[in-house]
C-alpha cells in the first residue's frame, strides 16, 4: 500500500534523503543482491541470516545482519511511506523505496527480532512465446491464451507463493497491448508489481484509507476497456466479477491457491464475504471467469522451472 502524503519539492528532497539513508544502512550486500537481475527474493530471518533466491538457483544464505540493522531498514521504509512501526503495530507492507519491489517487515513481539522479505520487482517482461521457448507452457496452451485475449475473455491466473503469477500476468498484458494498442487499460493492486506498456493506462494502488473495492468502483467511471487486478484477496472479488460482467470484458487477475479447482473454490469464498453477494455464487463465477490458468513450481527448485496446467474454459466452481 502507498501513503497519501503530498509530494512537493521539499517532500521530494526528503524522500531522496531517505532513499540515500536506506542505501547506506542496507549495505553493499543487500544493494548488490537487489541490483542483480536474476534476484527473485531477499529475506532476513529473526536470527539475522540473510537468504537469497535467484532464478535458476536454490535459495542460499549470503550473509548475516545485526538485529539493529534489520530494524533500521524496516523503520526507514516505514518512515518513507509516512507510516510507523511499533510494538502495537509491528507489521509493515509497503514498496521498497529504491525500486518499487514488494517489502514486508515485522518487528517484536510477533517475531523474535526484526524480519523482512523483499520480493524483487520484475525488470523484464517475458512474452507468452518465451514461455513456450522455455518449456513452461505448450504451443497449444499459448495459442489458447492468445485466443482468449483476442476474444476479450476474462482470465484468472492461479498459483501459490513464488509460482510466477505476476510474471505470467505481465506476459498476458503484454499480449493484450500488442493485439489492442489503442485500448484503455486499468490496473489495480496493493503494490506496484504489474507492468504495462500500453500508451493509455491508469495504475491505481490501494492505501490504508482507499480499498480495492473503492478503486474498482472508481475505475468504472473512468472509461476502462480492460480491468486488471494484481491479486484478489477479499470481498472485492464480487465487485471485480460484476465489472467483468457489465460491459468490461477482457480483464485478468491473480489469486493465491494451489490448483485451478482450489482457486475457484477460494474465489467463491471471497465473493461470499461481500454483504451484497448473491445466494447463488457459482453462476456468477461461471459467467465472469472464462479461462483459468494454474501455474506452479516444479519439485526441482534448482531448475527454477514452472509447470502450467491449462484447464481450458472453466465456467463454474464445482
């Protein structure tokens, strides 16, 4: 989530100082790791061990941080976003100020010592054809996805943590833009992970005060052609399905689950949390969700390969 503070000249200067401070207290080990284009995620545990995950490599320890250093990093990130992390508010979710990567940090008492993880923002957009070249999806699966994009079908990408959902959505968006360069694209997410090369697009971010539901309703007043959601996590699922069903087809979203079936079941559960949810949720999902793509890691972590199951047109949660 992003802060709501104004960014005048003085504020911008202060932000730059905070970024310089963050670089200094992070140290060369962290900065160099995050500057590596192969880096996927950098994690510091409560025992101070610093772990690094790179594309094509197993996770490995690269160093050690003092508790005070880890806590200073969290404090600086929170201050940059106008937030405060205390024992009463020990959790932080924000963007890493240096490049917009996803940052999650925690301090005691929920952990023994300061802990954080930085999920690296993608530096390159892979195309659907490159997924085929890498053996991640078949040519038939690629063709089916491209057909769905051309026909303005709504696509739901499902996968577990670190499965590559956002990277795949970026590839889907890349194909949308290539096929329909004149369309107006709207992106809604908590942190800026989705990348879009469209000439005409608006990217919204939630804040503490502004929810995804509010942004979805705002989007409908802004003349969107396609509506994309970074990750569906709550009752906004109903608003997204309604938007897709009422003259704004051709969207995409991600959802955290381990399989296509589990994903649709979870989507039903999220819709049911909304006080305006219909008594029969399955037909709504069947009308709004046309294609489900399930992506997962393969057991061989060192290969950093992903397996993709493409159920075709999934019309309802059963």
